[in-house]
C-alpha cells in the first residue's frame, strides 16, 4: 500500500475518534479499583494523584487506604492511596454488604449495611470520620432494635426497654431501665458512681425516691409508704442536712413575702389618703346660693308714680 494512502487512512481514523470524543466523554476509571478478598468483592475509588493528601492526620480518626490489592485502615495515618468517593462491598453470594462514601480516607455521609440475607443491619451518618446524627441498628429480620443519637459531646442509646446517656469519655451519666417485673428505674451517675436523684416506679404506680452523693445515700429519702428519712454520706441521721437549694428557696420566699408586705402597706396607705381627701371635701362649707336679681322688678310701676 502506498505510504501516502496509509497516512491518510490513519489521519481520518484519528479525526473520527476525536469527533466522537467531543460527542461523548469517556469516563475516567484511572482511580477506580475492584478487588476480591476472602470470597467478598469490593469496588471503590482512590484519591486522584492531582489532589493533595491531608498535611496532618487527625490522631483521633481512622483513615482507610488501599495498597497491594487490600483495603486497610489506620488510626491517625495512612500507608497507601486514600479512599475517596463511592464505596461498595458485596458478600460471596453477591448480596450487597455495605455502601457509603469516603472523603480523603475518612467515612463521610450516609453509610448503610446489610445482613447476608439482604435485611438491613445498620444505618449511620458520618462527617469526615466522626459519627454524627443518628445510628440505627436492626435485627436479622430488619426490625429496628436500637438507635444511638449523637448530641454535642453526648451519646444517647435507646432500645425497647432502656435509655442511656454517655459523656465524651463513654461513661454513663443517665440511665432509665424497665425491669422484668415492670419497674422503671431512673438513675444519674458521676464518674461511674450514683450521684443525684434515683427513682423507682413500680408497675402499680408507687414511687420511691433516693438521693446519692458520690455513691452514698445523702439527703432526703422517700420510701414506698411515703415515710421520709434523712442520710448524710451514707449514714442515717435525724437532722435534715443543709441544702443550698432549699436555702435559696427560703430566701426567695422571704424576699417575695417582704415585697408583698411592702406593696400591701403602700396600697393601704393610698387607700387611707384617698379616704381622708374625701372626708376633707365633705367638711368644706358650701357657698350660699345667690338668688338672681331682676332690675326691672325693682323699678316702681306706673301706678305707683301717679300716687
């Protein structure tokens, strides 16, 4: 074949390929990965080489990265290509196991997990590697079993019979549990010890109230019969312990009574003044009514002149 003809054929082929490229953009699959591991199938995207990795890794967060046909996770660092974008995981029976997305190696947005039978297992929300919002946990039949809500530095765990509030360290600060015999027990904690009000409500509605301080009974205690007892640092006492709260209440009450008494005095004083003014008005002498004078009537009549 003539060299010139061959050159023209190649040129035409390139022009046709370029024109088709303008009409339909070829998807970039350079960052897409697909691997099999222990019978499971994974497909995901890694961070584009043009995008910079984090300058500093957060020591408290777990980063997910890819290297040598494996997905790894490390707290506070990474040793390969950071996962970035949509992530999907499948069981060996091709059933969907997990779906979510990554942002520079950190879980971000909504993540959903399934059991091998296809029923929902868990739904959770992430914001750059941190759990946010609400986490819902389901049983093997897909029925909601437990939910966990994140509010500020607190973690609230709820299920069909209990509710717990945990602080940032994971310690329980509040607990409400329904026992097998139908009682509802509400407790408050501080550093793992009972601290504050504890109530127990029976199925019949009777209520007992206890107060604790650093794990020991302290203050006013009310039993099921309604009788009242007082404790001080775990020891029963006949004397009512001093309470700043009650002291302030008494002080406020005294101030309110004093203020009310002052207002009553002012009100009585005003009423007395009004009453006295009314009496003064009644005691003032009335001006004598002047009878109207008719000048014409005082002039002598014609008949009187003739006389």
